[in-house]
């Protein structure tokens, strides 16, 4: 109930792509907790899936462009001195 209610609230506040991303991350965390709890092996395919989830999250949140702008800002500050 709590998860579904949270998704409904999130749907009213955010774009549908953001909701999909949050739900995907929640499912990913549930998978990790399940693997740890039931002591199943974490295979190479799990690592591939982990990389894809985090890469997609970073691309959507535009972390790379923020880092790039921050680095350019530092270089511009150094040139001004």
C-alpha cells in the first residue's frame, strides 16, 4: 500500500519518465535485497544489469553535463586569475 500510494503521489508531482526511473530503482533495490537475503550468487549478468541501471540514471539526471560545466567553470576561474 505504501509503495503504490507513493507512486500515485509521485505521478502527480513529477514527469512520467521520472516516475518510471524511481520505480525501476526501487525494483533494483528490491532485487539486491532479495539476493542478499536469500544468499543467491551475484552473476556477471547481475553486474551488467547494475551498470545499465546506474548509467541510465546518471544519463537521465544529467550528472555528466553538470560535471562538465563545473570543470569548465573551474578552468575559467583559473584563467581569470
